């Protein structure tokens, strides 16, 4: 059903569960290295493990104090209260990616609860998203299903398990039901997840890369007929791995449910799987409220009672809220309204900021991200952030600034960086893309070009300076583009007058 | 020398090792010989350490080189199979872990190694420590050295029998509801369940995490104290391990043994553990012991702990609930037994493995625990049981206002016959009525011999102290042991059958 028509007949109610992987050095409950920490990204499967990650008999969990501090900071940044005392619980279920066949999570006593996140829509309106709770837990391992066509468990011949991720510290942020989103529902979904991402980044507690699974969003959508009090049956859409997907998935789910309800059907309570390629969701596991995880307090861990001193210390260290942060950047960078909106709507604020932090001017950083990089991302249908690191963009701009690259060469270097050929300096080296600064080589090339075009030479000597363009073109061609055109022009004029 | 060093108490053997009169190789060899001689009958060991002599030799070399070693260095020790040991299989008495060799040592094992003790091997136990007779071991029962037709108690029947049969001077056990104290009672040995959190659980294959505690099993109180001093204290790998300085328990035991009287000690007799269900001969020995204590100057008072009536019921909710979760990891995916057929899903393989790998008692408790934790039943079962726990703690608090230590029989009867209660789980469960309250409250408890029953089999005394007061048990326990030994002309195990014709005279040492 058409989106507008769906909204006419039904009111959407949203809810989000966002999982944030914390980038601590070690795992949530053991000293095994954490793959969500930058030093351990590229580890081979099953190398970041210890007895606890594998659920070996006799192993015991010990709470990672750094993860607790990160969680409290995040809770505070979400405007939550921090529990005087909270505890862990076991969530029992059998699954081969869960080494103990229970997950240590928080159930009735989360570390943070009752908060709100302010988000700003494209047109400047502010919306407050109510937060129910944020709780700590451990991640499961990762299953890879081999054989079969879909890469999913159905039809697979066998599955491989990687326990590196087992025990990665997570904070799960759960919103209350979000009412009144109406036509803004898809945008609110995207802005909310982006806001969580920005908060997490500003706290420095996670790399928050959705494509890497540092930040994962489950989007709950239900519809109720206009005028009805009771909530409709909800679905929970998983595998939503980019902001764009969040927006699309919510829109899709609203339309899908509206069509079913309008035809007199009922919505099945279930998890659904988002497919980036087809832009649709498909049914996953039926999920009912009666799912029995046999929660009970984790007897291997003591209750956690964060001291008020610690909470206040962390509160005093909180960075500014995203909305305030954005306003400050806009003023500092001196962007026009249009320029700034362009950056924000392209979800590139954090990328531009990181590039500026890495040494580029705000304008140069903006041009790269909203220009060439956005174009390439669009072309490839991926997120700009997944193409290139902000540090590399800053390095690229530095090479341009020092005259080692022309804009045109810089774009070629960018392609190399995106292709995984290394940092900009390495690509320049490997591809031999450096600007020719050898003065004698340039002079020789200019002399040769002038000699082969005596008529042009004469025009220049007659004062028709614009005629030099033809010679400059020939020289640039001979230099395979690797020369500074401005300098070539100077030399051409100088040699022509000699 | 070699002929009788297995008869020495652990601390006596250790003294000879320190003085150089006996080498660790000699001590170890003597015990390996003893194991070879009698363990075919007793079956205390599931695995004998092939590297024991090599490790003993290393200790001898270090001592010869003049290195300052721990006072127990070179002494042999037996380790309950519930504890993870590098280089030795650790099965917890279950088929599902057959042959599994852990890549790490339990903290208590690492501390014994650090002190230079030599592991003789792994001792038999009820599967995953579920049982009171060691008959639930997947590898066959252990027999009581006092009467091979009788059970050695459980779950740590292997460690108790090994010590009682002179196969080891020291052993480690684990106590969830009495698995150290009850086997001690029925084998005439000493066993100590420390304060919860006093000894690390890291590397102890969990039965019920909030109840489990590792402790020593020996023939004398001082020997238990010496081992407790080595294995106890804070471990950063166990979040429930207490961060506190503990006194020397060996010093407390030595002081208690040398004092000769109990003047000023207030001893509480727990009314609820002194009558119903306690056999007449056990009651008789208990009354005699009470008189010995009174004669030695102790002030004996009766205390009442009315909530103990609910302890077995609460225990059999909390234990299965926690166990059902702790045992979920035995699923064939990463370690242990795997039972599979081509074309099966991982769920099929998990189910088939657990069906084949777990014994009936383990399955019974997993089912009980899964049920007790189910949505809608949690409050009525697990929740209520936790409340009983609080009530029992309050009972103890009140009792300890009137008494420094509490005493009771450690088990209701002497060792029953193999097979006698195997088909009656409830009768088996009730056998732990005396020991369970200490686990529910987290307080320390000690089992030590208080004589022989009408059938000539050992009867055990239980001592209980408030949380953190383990020292009090060693002091009082050693004093009581000394008073009783004086009456008997030696500690009780000197009266144990020799098991072979070779050492008929050994009992008179």
C-alpha cells in the first residue's frame, strides 16, 4: 500500500532496540581481547578466545570495570538514571553461537533507565525519544551458514562458528513506544539511530560502525487503526545495518502491515529479516511474549552498585549533547545553512568532524565528503563511511595543500585508497602519481611544445596570452597529468617571452 | 620407611619431607603403590597421574638445591574430578566429559602446584556432584574402605575413600550440600566446607554456583587447615571470592590441639538436627561427644533453628535450578562427547549427546530445575526457596548469638549399603539434611569423626561457625579431635581395616 494511504488509515507506533558494542580492550566478563577494539578488528576466527569465551567447564565471569564505566556514561548521555544497585541475570536458551547456552544479561535490574534522546529532523523540528532502559550484556558468537543459496540457516549444509565475538560487551538501549511519529516515522527512525551513533562516538566508547555490527538496530513497528486505543501487533525487523536501511525498513514495514490490515488480515508477531538488496523484509522466527528464557539472577556475579562519586565523575566528563554539538560546529566551521544541511542530511557530520580533527580545513573536508566521496558511495550503493577513513581524507587534502597532488590526481589517489591500496602516501608511491616538480623536465617539455607549435608561440609573443592554453594542454598531456597546471602556465609564458 | 609412610598424617609426612628423611619421590611412590594395591577394590581414583613421580623428582631437586619450599612441598594430594587439571582428564564423573583434558588449572589446583604438592590423580564422584553415595558416577561406584559393601558417601566419596584407605594423605573435595562433610562422616575422616567465597571456585565444574565451595579432605584437622591455608584467599578470577585477609588456619588448629580444654567455648546443639531421622547409634555417639565437650569445660546450650525444616525442600529447588543452567554448556559443540548421525541438525546432535552423556540423576535434576525456573513458576519455586534461604540465615544469626559454634551429627546414619537407596531419590536427598543448611547460609562447616556406630562403622560430628569464622572451626575441631583421640588411643582412621593382609599390624601405630 502507498505510504500516504497507509498513514491515512493507520497510526504507526515505533520502538527500537539498539545494541552498541563497547570498544573496551577486553571482553565483558573475561580478559580475552575484544574484537570491537580497533587493535583486534582483523583477528582470525576463534583466536580471541579464552575458557569463558568458549564456555569451558569451570570458567567464571568477572565484570569488566571499563565496560561498566562506558555503560554508565552512555546511560547518562541518554538522560537516564543510573541504578544505585543492579544485577546480572542469566537468559537461558540453547544455540550453538552461545557458548554457555545462556547469555549473561540484565533483566529486572538494568544499570540505566528512564531517559530521553533529543533528535532534530531535516526541517529543524525537534523530537524527544523516550528511553526505557539501557542494560549491559555479552554478545554471542557468529555463525556462518555454508551451502544453500541464501547464506541463512535454512538450506545450509553446515555452519561455522566463530567465538571471537562471544563475550563482546554490549549495551542494549530500549526505547519506550514512540507515538505520534506519523509521516516522519521513517526519518525519526533514521535520526534516532544516528543520534545514538553520534552520542556513542562523542563518548568515545565504540567505533559505532553499523556495517561492522558495532551498532545494530532492531526496529519494532506496529499499526493501529485511527481512533483505536489498543496497540496493534508488532513485528521486530533485524539485520538493519545502515541508517538508510533503518529508514527504508520502517517505511516498508508500515506499508506492508497496512496492506495486510486493510485487507482484513492479521499481523503475526515475529522477527523479520531486512534485505538490503530487495528493500523488503521476510519472516523470521515467530516470537511470542511467552518465549521462556528462564531468567534468574546470575549466581556467579555479585550485584553491581556503582558509587555516586563515580556516576558524578562520569557525568562531569560528558560531552555536549548532539544538538548543541551540531550548533557549535556550524558556528565554528562557518558553513552556510545550505552547506551545513548538506552535510547533516548526508549523515556526514561525524565524518567531516573527524576529518577536521585529523588536520583538514572544514571547507576542504566538506568538499571531499559531500562531493567526490558521496558521488562514489552513491554510485556503489554503500555508506560513505564504509569507503574511506577520515584520517585518509585529511592526508589526501594535505598532499594537495603542499602541492604534491593536483585535484585531479587526488581523485585518482582516493580511488586507490578506496580500492584498499593503502594510505594516500602509499597509493601515490605505488601508482607513481606525484606531481612533476622537476623544473628542468617541465622546461624541456614546454620548450618542445612551443617548438612544435610556432604559430601559438607567435600569438603569445603578440600578447594573446590566452593562446597559451593549447601549449599548456600539450605539456600536461606529455606529463600524463602529473604537473601543476598553474606552474606550467608560468613557465610557458616565461619561455615564450625569452 | 616406605612401608608405613602412607599411614602418617599429612603434617607428619610433610615434616619428614622438610627434614629430608623422606623424599617426595619416596612419598609419592609409596602412595602410588598403595593405590595399585587397594584401588582395585576401593575405586577411589578415576585417573592416576602418570607424571606424579616426575613432579616429585622436580621438588626433590629443588629442595636439594637449597630452595626454600612450602612446608607441604613434595606431599602427595588427590584431587576430586570436579576440578580442572592441565594434563589430567577432568570429567566430574560424567560420560559427557569422558577424556576431556582442560587447558587450564582450577585456581585451587594451581595453588597446590605452586606450593609444590604432587597430584596423585583424580578422585571419583557422583556425576556432576549430584548424589550422596558416589553411586551416580558414570564410571562405577567407589567403595567404603571400612566395608567394601558400603557407600563412601558422596558426592566426594572418592576423595574421602582415598584418604581413609591411605591412598593419599591429603585430598580436595567440593561441597554443595554436604559433599565434603558427609563422606568424611561415613569414612572416619575430616572434611571442611569453607565460608562461601573463602576458596576460589574458578576451575571447579559448577553444580550450583551459589552453594558450591571447594575444601580439604584429610585424616586430621591440622591437615585440613594446612591445605585450606594453601588453597584459600581471594582470587580475582572468581567474583564471589571474598577480598579479605584470613588468619593461619594451621596455627589455629595447632593452638586448639595443644590447649587440652574447651573452657569458655559456648557450644550450641541444634535441636532440629538431633532427633528426627537420626539413627540411635549416631545419637548415642553424639550424646557421648557432648559429654566430652562438657567435661572439657565447654558450655553446651540447646539452640533452635525452626526454618531448617524447609532446608531440604529449598535446596532441591535452588540446586536443580542453577544446575540446569550450569549444565547447559554440555552440548557437544565445543568439547566433550558428541553423538551424531549424518544429516542431523545441531539441535538433534545436542539432544542425542545429552541423552547419551548424562546419567538418570543428572537428567532428573535438570528437568526439576528447568521446571522450577519456568515463567509462571519462578516466584513459587526459585523465589520462595531464596526466601527460605534468608530465614535459615536468620536462624543461624540467632543461634550464634547464644553459641560460638554449633554441633550436630554430620550424617543421620553410618554408611548405608551400595544400592540401598539408589531407587529412592527422596531417601537419598534427606540424607543431607544435616549438612544442607550451612550451604544455604554460606557458613563454614566441618565434618570430623566422633566414634563408631553399632555396626563398627564411622560416625561423624559436624561443627558449624558463623560466616568468616573458619578459624573457630579449626581451633575447636582440633581440640575435640585431640580429646577424642585421647579416649580412643589415636585418631579414628587408625582403626580402619587394613584392606590387605600385608599391613594387619599397621592399625596399632
